[in-house]
């Protein structure tokens, strides 16, 4: 799965842990189904300056490869553009 993430794409997953950390520098943003402000995804994204929205609940079911998506980490929104 990790080798499929291309530079500039959005990392969308259920949850992350330390093993996911090498993928973050490739990601334009991170979106997870599970998480909170102190979750792994939120902390690593914040440290790297990557927008993140965690705790979405069903992002992995709603977002698909090729979707055009806007992630606003400051507002906590994920918007499907097409």
C-alpha cells in the first residue's frame, strides 16, 4: 500500500502508527478515519507542516484513488471536488 502513495497525493487510511511515518513526507495531506489531536497522524503531520484531518469516521469508504480533494487541516474539513 505504501509504495502506491505518490508524492503530492493525500494519504487516506483508517489509522496510522509509527510504521507509517516514512510515508508522511510524500503526502500533501493526511486524512484518517480514527484519530484525535494527540493521535500519531495528527502529531506527525503537525511536525512536518502537512494538513491533516483525523477522526473522520468514514473517509476510507468515501474517498477513492483519483478523487480530487481539498483538505483544510485548520478547519478540519475534507471536501470532495470531483
